[in-house]
């Protein structure tokens, strides 16, 4: 007899006090300004607001530079004692803002909790570079890691991840490596994709966002798309090389998708997770109630729980492959 799966999408069993604390944080987030990011003034506000983790770290980050298609790419690296693997984690910022330093606190925590080296690239930003250019940057770093991680870090086991635009670039990087027949693709044992955009033509939750949507308003979604892919129509943005949710997902590594229920990119994660499962891939989807976009990167009450879940998942993946 066939069995019939249930559709349980929301994370359950969260302490009501934590949810209430998250609602209070959301009330503060609702006051953030949303100038037009297509103007120099608006872009400056966005870039000033992305550095949202000013706390100290226990590990001391190191830096090095590797060759990229547009010049040298700076890498920021957190190395724990006796690393088991390397997590290639790409920062967010809507393709137009952000830097590896923005994720220092989270990257330090992941490195220590999972005994993984965390490497974050300072890829080129829009509008000076396009999303296509950024994918070539992140692919170049992935190739460098596949060739050099054993000598540099003592392990050739790789994972990939990212938050927001970084999650999109992580997924697009995997697909670009696979489609190019690059052996680096086979080095990646898992992927953690946190609140990314996987259909740049806009999924229903993104298309119905308003100016009251937390963090990513509809005008910011449109503006960031325009900065990253100027002149592209919605159909052109749905090129599978740019929109991973529309791609052939065969061969994709085990994946954990994290997203907030209030995130306008929620449906991107739902669709990508469903298509990964239909492609026979190992995919898990966590939708966190009361959580907005990029909540794991803002020291929010739910973010703490989601990061614990992430580090537990990474450790389980490594236990499986080591």
C-alpha cells in the first residue's frame, strides 16, 4: 500500500517566550529605512546597514588573496583546532552590499561548533559587477579550495553555504561547477542555503511583498534585481544558470534550507527544496515562524536556535562522510 507524506513545513515546539521575543525584535526591524537602492544615496544606506554583527570572535580571522576573473579575491578565514572540513560560506547583501566581515560572529561560531574552517570571499558587488560576474568569482574560489584545501587546511572535504544573496551564489556555484564538468563539484559534501533567492523572476511570496514587508520590501527586491542584472526581463532572470530553482538539480549534495516564515523569499526555499526532493536529492527545509529575512545573521532569538540547528546538521553531515 502507498504511504502518504504530511506537509509539515514550519518548525514546531518553539518556546512561546522565544516567539514573543522575536516579535519584539521584528517591531524594531520594521522601523529600518528603505531608500531607493538604485540611487547612490540609497545604495550607501544599504551598504552601511549590512555590517550587523559587530561582536568579537574567539578565533582570530586570517586573510589571503586568490586569483579571480576580475582580479584578486580576498578571503577571510576562521580556522579551528584540528579542522574536519572546510565550509565555503558566502556573505549576503543583495548582491550590492556586504563583506565577509559582516558574518564574522556567525562564521566564528560555526567554525568552533563544527571544527570546520570557514572561508568567506569578498566577491565583486553590483552595480560595478553583475550577478553573472559574481558567480564567476565564487566559482573561481570554489576551484581554488578544491585544489588547495588539503595543503592549506589539512582536509579536502568541502561544504558550501551562504546567506541571502550568498545562498543564491552558493547554489549557482554548485550548478556552474557541475555543468562545466569541473571535478571540484564532487568535493562538496553538503550545502546550507539560508534565505536565498532561487528564482530571480520572483516567486509568489516575493511578488506579493509590499513596502511593509520586513527588511526586503518589494521596492528593494526590484531595485536589487535591477542593480545585479540591469536590463534583464523576468524571463531572462529565470535562466537556470541564474535561478537555481529552475535548474536541473541532479547530483546536488545533501542540503539544509533555512528561511523565515515572514521572509518574502520564503517560497524560493519551498520551491527549491521541493524540486531537490523530486530530483531524488537529500534536502531538509526549516521554515521558522515569526522570522524575517536573514534572521540568523542578526543575533535574534530565533536566530540562535537556527544556528544551533545549522551546526548540528553540519556535524551530522561530517560524521556521515568521515
